[in-house]
């Protein structure tokens, strides 16, 4: 199919699908902070005591999942708390929290935001020093499970399907006791079971704590990751019976020790197998190419995604991948430390990438900020993938120190609008007061929380409130939503790819995924923005096992459940 993409792309340039690159948007803020009245009352406590323990500056993530199968995305938030050599997980007064989405449309047709803390009734007692969360249905029963990443032992919570969870960490064999931050559930061998890749950070101990100082103020500050040795990531193979086997050494990844923070899985070289990309903080990034026999080769340097165009290693924090330019290939966006700029690696095909950060317009606006969570999303449903970036410093902001700020690491978050010509415009101010506010943001997850076809954003902040930002763009654009389900009608098939068809040609690509960002988990459903086109559309789905099917026409402005095996088969070569 790939040999058709260049001609398809050229032909589409003149069609209505690619017309209107500057479609005017409705007046008013694009995002509304609806947290205060929603009942989502959560504040991540990093437990800082003035010792500048390194983990204090790094958390935390946020996870989106429909844990009870009612069609609404719920929110899982990890917690930090007291931190020190004598503090264990059971000593923390606060733990992670699960908020059930009880939002509804009232009689007047207005959406009422409601989130209910159901942590205790769900049976969750997670009191590790929380970093991140990954979501995946490990046993294929149709209910998403939760993997919590900690500074210390991780936890795997099995969804029982009745609104409760069971801690199966010990019997599952999926624990990684090192400092873990992000993870990806992905079927790496086509077995139909989700395997687990865990991105680990540094080897930090309280006894080995180092005192570092700010280059601007000279006062004590948090160290950079170079002060500590990086550690290898972990890979766990799903055995299909609720257990995992660690296969890091046999898979070939255990010999690489770096500073992993973000991870995303996608088929980057177009051979039909999912690969793993890891954003490393201050060390070269890793691109683990899937060899098909559960072994992997790090091809990041040859592919052009290990370092930037200047050959410099950067402070990789968050990462996401998508087909932003309608080439049919997933490109990589990665967030970095201030004065480094974020980086866009354009996928040029066959596993080769080019650093197009400067040409895309994404470099200069990111220079003053330290980016963490990030996601590709179509903010305005014009059919082009935009970017959201969560920012927060890791070394003190001198202006905030001078102002007497007790936690002087605040920065604004950012939005970038895809212009449809390879360039992006920073539109943070158009995002509204929700983006103008200054926080120390880390985790960022994207999902349609009220099922209106517009992607919402949830952010986690250090020593600040978690925030729900509702997408309020109202420009009359249409959309098409998909939930891609396995043939048994239960498990959501992350890793599946859907194409919007223009006639009989592949036009716009979207990939189902929950991983990416920083320490966070996204909505696994697919959203196609259709701009002003309101007619029913046909799609082609490429399933993880290589099967291809066509569906539709599908009515727009609603979600459709697409079940593997129920469409019209596409023969090889078509």
C-alpha cells in the first residue's frame, strides 16, 4: 500500500479534504478549566522537605480509561507524598486516586461535569511514590487494567469487571523495582496478548544523593540526570494466563542503560511490526526495531532519531508519534529542557527520519520552556494533527525566586496548530486562561471525556491541582470516532490503524494507542476531524495481525464500534 501514498497525497492537495488550511475558528477560549465544579479534587504532593531529593521534581502522570464500561473516560492520578530513606510505601498517608466519570447532559442540553472519587470502593490501595500510569487490557476480557509506575516497586491492578480491582503484582511477575516513569502495553509478537515495556530512569538512592546548585542563583537546586547513572529499561512478555515473563536480556535491551522518561510504540519502519521509541533524558534516545522473534535492535542513530540535527543529545522527557503531514508514516515529537527546543523528527519512510524542528516552526517557541507531557490531537477537527505541550521547569526560574515563590518552577503550557503545510503556529493564547495559568505541569493525557468528538486534556501538576480542560472549539466541523475491537468483541486493539478513505484511496491515517506523552495514558479511541464535510465516510482498518478490512459508509459526528472480522476483506496488493 505504501507505494500509493505519494500519488494519493498529491491528488488530495486539490480536494476539499485539504482545502481551507486557514479555516476560521469560533471566538472565545478553546479550552475551559472545568475542574473546580466537577468534583475532581486532587493535588500531587511531591513531599519536598528542602533536601532536594531528585524524585521530587519529576512526577507525575495521569491515566484515562473507561474502567466500568459505561462509555465515559475515567481518570487515574498517581500520588507522591513523604519521601526519605526511612519512608516506605505503606507510610504515605495519601495514595493514588481513581475518579469515575459521572458527567451527564441535563434537561437544558448542557453538559454537567462530575467526577466521583471511587478509589476505596474500587479496592485500590496504591501508596508508592507515584510517577506514571499505563493502561492496557492484559487478559482480553474487555476491561482495561492499570499499571502504576513508581520510584520503587511498580503495581499491576487487574480490572475485575465489576468496578473493582485486584493487586496482582506479585503473581503476575510484571514488577520492576527500579525507578520507572512511563510504560507501553503493546502486542509485540502478534500473539493477541499485550506485552509490557517499562522505561526506567536513573539509579538514585538517598545514600547516594548529591548536592547540586543553580547556575543562575548559586543556591542549592535539583540535579540534572547526568549526576546519576542511567539504568536499563524492562521488557515483560505476556504469557497469556495473567502472568508476565521478564525477557529484557533475551530481547537485547538489558545492555543499554540510559535515562528513560517517555515511551511510544508504533511501526516506524513500515514492516508491519510494532517498534519501541524511548525518550531519554540527557542521553541518546532509543529506537528498538522489532526483529519479529521478540528480539530488538537499537537503530536510533542510523534512523536519525538518537540526537538532534546538530548531533547533540537532549533532555528527552515526553514523546508522541502520529502522521502529522499525511505522508502515511508516523513521525516523532519529543519534548526537552529549556534552551534546547523540542524536536520534530519527520518520518521519511523505510525507517529514516529528518529533524525538521526549525522548518516546522516548533523550535523557537519552545526554547524558554522545559517540556514534559505532550500529545498529538486535532484541536479544531480540521483533519490535521496539532500539538499540546505541558511545561514546568526542573531548575529554578530566577524571576520566581526574586518574587519569593516557594516553588519557583512554574511555566505556562503550550498549544501548536498544524497549518497543513509542514509548519505549526503557536496558539497558546487562543487556548484561553486554562493555558495562560502557570503551573509545574508534568503529565498530560488526551481523550474525549464527554463524547462530543472534541479532544479534551487532563494535566497533572507538581504541588498543584490536577486539571480537566474541556475542548470548547465550536466551529461546526464534523468528526468520526472509532473504537477498534478484537474479533471476540471485547478487547480494544491498540496498535490497529484506521485510514479515512477518499474514494478507494487511503487518505488520512490514525493509530489507536494509549501510550506516549510523559508518564501518562491516553484515550485509545480514534478521532478523525472532517472539517466541513458532513457526509458519511468509509474507512479501512489495518489490524495488528496484518488483516485489512473496509467499513462504511459510517455516519459522522458519532462513535462507531468496529469489530475485527466484520468488514469487507481487502486482498493483498489492493
